[in-house]
């Protein structure tokens, strides 16, 4: 199983970016998808997650109201729309996959994600 994230870049504060993640390979059963980020010298933190059904979405406190996770079209694709970006959003963003739990749920815990993408850099200038 491989996850390929794309869409990172550099934007000024207040700008927007859209990240995408595509899962390839065979996975038995349903899986949730999540986004995490890691800034230099900091722990990897939860950003957003979406259930297999797409009906449950979860966000970290610092991005609620600004970021939107979606699972449009193919189940193996997820997107993260990031609006009103701030310099503190600067980080490497990772998409991840979790088969833990139920199809209508998604986890906020990075320990419950088994597969990870390579990360994509997001830089927000002040």
C-alpha cells in the first residue's frame, strides 16, 4: 500500500492551498484517512480525518473552520482544502490510512494509522 500526497507549496498568509492524497494497492475492508502535520522541532499533530463513509469528519482545534477534509469521488482519494492560512500552519503535511475501528468513524490518534505518505511541504509567509 502506498500513499501519495501532493499540492503543497508556498503561499502568503491568508491564502489557500488544496492537498490531495491517493492510495494505491489493495486493502481489505474499509479505512479512514487522516492528515497530520509536523513543524521543525515539534511533535506530529493531528489536522483532520474522515471516515470510510465520508459521513464523519474530525478536525484539530487550530484548523477548525479554516480547513475542510473531503473524500470525493474514488474512496482511495482524499483532499484537504486549507483556507485562511497562517504562518503557524507551516509544516510538512502527511496523509495517512487507518483500518482501525468502524467504517463510520475515524481516529485522531497517529498511533492508529498504519500507512503514511511521504509528506508535502506547506509554507505560509507572513
